[in-house]
C-alpha cells in the first residue's frame, strides 16, 4: 500500500522504540523519511534497514532541543526533497521513576528539554513548510497526560502539555490548512515498560499490565498504525484530537487485565522488522 505516497515526513526519536516503527512503516507506505535521533541512537542502522527494503530515508543525528539543530532538521528534509508534509514529534524521555519529593531536578529539566522544548522548536520551524503543503503534525501524547500516574508525575505533566499544545496548534493553524493531533499510547513494549531497562520495579511492571483491559503491552507497530492513519489524507477531518491507543487503560477501573486469557494477551506479531525496540534511553544522558 502507498498511503503516504509522495509525502515527505520527519520522525523525531525515529530510531528506537515506537519511533523506529513509525519510520519504517511510513517508508513502507511510500513516504520519504528524515529519521531524527540523538547522536547515540541507531539512526544509521535504521536508515540502512529502510534502504534494504527499497524505502527512501536519510538520517539526522542531533539533539533537536537545540534551536539550530531543530531548524537544521527541517532544512535537511526540504533541501533533500523540496517539501515537508508530515512532522511526527515522537522524541521523548523517561529519565526517572520516583515519588515527587525524591524526584531529581536534573530529571525534571531533562523532561522539559526533551519532551517539550523539542516539540515546540520542531513545530515552530516546520510550520512555514507545512503551510505550503497543507501538511500535518502528529505528536506523542500519553495515558500519563490523561490520568494520574504515580512516580512519574513530571513526565505526565509534559504529556499533558503535549495534548494542550497540539489542540492549540490545531485551532491556530487550521486557517493554513494544517492539521495537528496527538497519539496517546498506553504501556508499550519498549525499554520504558520493562523493569530490566527502566526505573520501574516488579510491582509496577505487573500493575501496568493488570490495569490494561487488553491484558498486555501494545507493540510499537500497533502505535505506528495510528500515527499512519492520522498522518494520512484519510484523517483529513481529524484535527485537535488526542487519539488513545492504550489497550483501554484510561477507561478501566481495577485489575481487569488479569482476567484476559493468556492466549488473548499475546502481542500480535506485526509485519515490520524492528531491531531497536528496546534501545531507547531511560536515564538522564
Ligand atoms: N513506551 C511507552 O509505554 C509510551 C507510552 C506513552 C507515550 N510514549 C511516548 O512515545 C514516545 C516514544 O517512546 P518510546 O517508548 O519509543 O521511547 P524510546 O526511548 O525508545 O524513543 C524515544 C527516542 O527519542 C529520542 N530523543 C529524545 N530526546 C531527543 C532529542 N532531544 N533529540 C533527538 N532525539 C531525542 C531518544 O534518543 C529515543 O531514541 C515518547 O514521546 C513517549 O513519551 C511512550
């Protein structure tokens, strides 16, 4: 299928976790993709993996919380392909899990820099180009921006910002033909939701699955599918939405996920070949 044929897309945080799935799915659907990631991220690997599948992608390794680098990312897409149709603000961090009185100021600042400043700068510099193409923006919200999640309260705050930010952009930029939406995932099978790779403990890991009616984590590909819809022309009447893709966690009460038979609680296999699902960072760096 070519649901994004002739489109040029930027995917921030596009080399690991959910971002890797978005980059690869968009390339498969015909988009030319600028994969943006931190210098430590496997951006080159993802580009090569996309090219092996005959997709079109280039990499941009930089910290896009720097104004020059955010501007540079937009310029790189336009210089290479002459236009920009889609901005995916997926970059984000989950640097600490702690009760607020112990939550470090360093981790808080890291959240503001990577979850909020990146989205502000990328959106600001992408808008003039999106105006020319009647393009769209899809940003990473979260269940944590909708409901109260203990021990990650500053993280939840950044996601609440993202929901409100995209709604405002949707209203303000409608006159320029630009749509803006959020995807709000629940617990997704990346480095962030495993006790071995993140700050969560065994009890929290168990709870995040039990609290989810579908009784399992979502896969990066399941989330990428929602990004694809919102970024495509099929979503031409969707703007200002915070689109939940969360296994039902935000509408549930109690440990309902525990009722799901194990056969049904299996993650779908998917069609993408993901190699960096668990390669994201879960500490300040
Ligand atoms: N995993 C989940 O359960 C979950 C749930 C809800 C929302 N989300 C959101 O989805 C997005 C992706 O999460 P993930 O689980 O795939 O994590 P991840 O760590 O695998 O991916 C995030 C990527 O963003 C990159 N990044 C961060 N700051 C950057 C910067 N300043 N410049 C360039 N790149 C930067 C990271 O290096 C990383 O590659 C995040 O915004 C997150 O808040 C995730």
